[in-house]
C-alpha cells in the first residue's frame, strides 16, 4: 500500500506494474514472487482490483490508505 501512497495514486487510479515492481524489489528483495503475492493479498482484502497494466486502487483501499494514517 505504501507504493500507492508514494506514487500519489488515488481511488480509481492504477499503479502500473512497471512502477510497482521496482518498488517491491527494492524493499523485499528476498521474496521471489513478491509482486504476485502482493497482488493476491491486496485483492483478497478488497484494496485493489487487477487492471491490464497494473493494480487499480479501490474505494476500500483508498479509505484504508488515506484515512488511517
């Protein structure tokens, strides 16, 4: 979720995979499939929806990210 905040992604906007992957690799280099696992976890929580080019922040995700500092 920090990647969304760092990139100033708002509800309904998409964080592109080309922006997400380097962010995750830098912070979690020891995880082999970190992008896949992050996508599955955030989708399960209802924070994101998969989009063709990245992850779209949902209303639930935006509320969690920006209202619960």
